[in-house]
C-alpha cells in the first residue's frame, strides 16, 4: 500500500498563461484541488518534490498530503499534464479525499516470476496492464501481482475475476475480461505473411490523373499559389 507523501502547497491568487509560466520558472507547478462539493482551490506545488512523488511505486495513485499554512489536506492526482518535449510537469488536477472513503482507481498489474510457457516457445499476450478497482483512498495498492508460474502451456489464460486482490480492494473491471493469454509463436510462413501485410499497409498509394494515364504523360503540376 502507498504511504502519504508530504508536499508543501501555496495558494494561488493569480491566473492565466503568463502567471503559469512565471510559476513554472520559479520551480513550481500550478495545481487545482477540488472535491467534496468545495470550491476549487488553486495551488502552487514544488516541481521537484512533486515529480519525485510521481516517480515512486504508487505513480499516478500516490497519496499526497498537501501542507498548507493553516491546514493539511489529502489528495490524489486526477490529471497530470506534462510538456510534450521535455516531460516537465505543467499542471496537476488533484482530488480531495478523506480517510475512510473509497475511490475508483487503475492499479498496475505486475507479473512476478518466470512464465514456463514462454520458456517453451509460447508468447505472452498481456491484454490489460491495469485493473480498475475500488479501494480506501488511503490504502490504494501500488500494484497487483500475478504469479507467472501458473502459465504452464500455450493457451493458458487469466481473467480479471481470477486475480487475487488485496484485502479491502474490490474489482470494477469486467471479471470476464482476459488479462493475460499465452499464445503460440507464429510459423516462419505466418511471420513472413504478417510482414508482407504490414509493408503493404505502409506503402504510399500512387495516384495517377486519368488524363495523364490515358496519354502516357505526366499530370500537370499544381499552382503554388493555391497552397
């Protein structure tokens, strides 16, 4: 289970792109805290501490203890925005939570140990990397483990409802959904056919003007002024 990560928080009274840029230049991340019917609160959080919290085991489900000047609040990240090139945090939406209440979250699935069927030529087809579950806001599991040794042969599979969950965690994913499936490796002929099909899909289509095709000439070039 994840533990609380303390993050100092400052209230924001200015808004807009210009203020957000100044906030980020100062090493802080603009954030909004909402939930429980309260008016949204605009905050500035230290970028380094926040990035470190999101890199931990809990990842996007980390429980944050926001240390304000006169109070402390518990929150879960609900939307994390990053710079598409540098990956820096640019904005965070936070959900206010209370001890004892439950929340719906996606928890990563981790396969533990070797998979016998893969060692004998099978291929792992993991159709889901997370499970949607309901858990106490302060007791969200960092991951859900699946024992790889149970997949002993090609055709072995595991449905969501067959996964053992930690105490207090309820499955929200369709229990009939296939999470893991061991499939047979393709033959050389099948592999080559797949490559040929993929190459055909990637090949650019060549369009020929009807008149040019009929006369054996080239299609007239487009006027640059139309572009």
